[in-house]
C-alpha cells in the first residue's frame, strides 16, 4: 500500500486544518488507516484510526473532541479534521495502513505496515 499525506501548514492557535491521505495499491476498503504524529525530539505517537467501513474510530485522549477522522472509500482517502488547534499539536503528521486488520482498530505504530511521507503542521501561539 502506498500512502500520500497532504494538507499540513501554518495555522494560528484555535484554528483548523484538514489533512488528507490518499492510498493506492490495495483495495482501500479492506484495512485500517491511522494518523500518527511526531514532534521534534519526541517519539511518534498515535492520533486517530478508523476501520474499513468508518464505523469504528479511536482517538488519543489529547485530541478527543477536537479531531475527527473519516474516510471516503470511493476516493481511497482518509481525512483528519483538526479543530481548536493548540501549539502542542505542532508535529509532522503521518498516515499509515494496517493491512492485517479491517474491523478492529489498532493504535500501536508497529502494527501498521505502510507509511506515508508525512505532512508538517505548525500551530503558532
């Protein structure tokens, strides 16, 4: 599976951004897709994930209520809508595919097989 993330940029605190992740190489509606982020000097951390149908989603506590993950299987695309952004959301955001799972959402980076190149989100305070 190949993944291409986009949509990052510079935004003021309290603002919004929508990230997109376009995939190819395998039937899109057969696997879990997740978003992770990595801030400078920190480990990569889980942000959100969604199962094959979009019927099951999971969020990190730090983004619950502010971020929304969704998918459009007709467009092979997963979105991450980010609202009420904070300076601590500044990071490179990566999308990833877990082709071993379709129904059960996983959150561990090592469970994800394929990764996109990342898109930088910078939130100014």
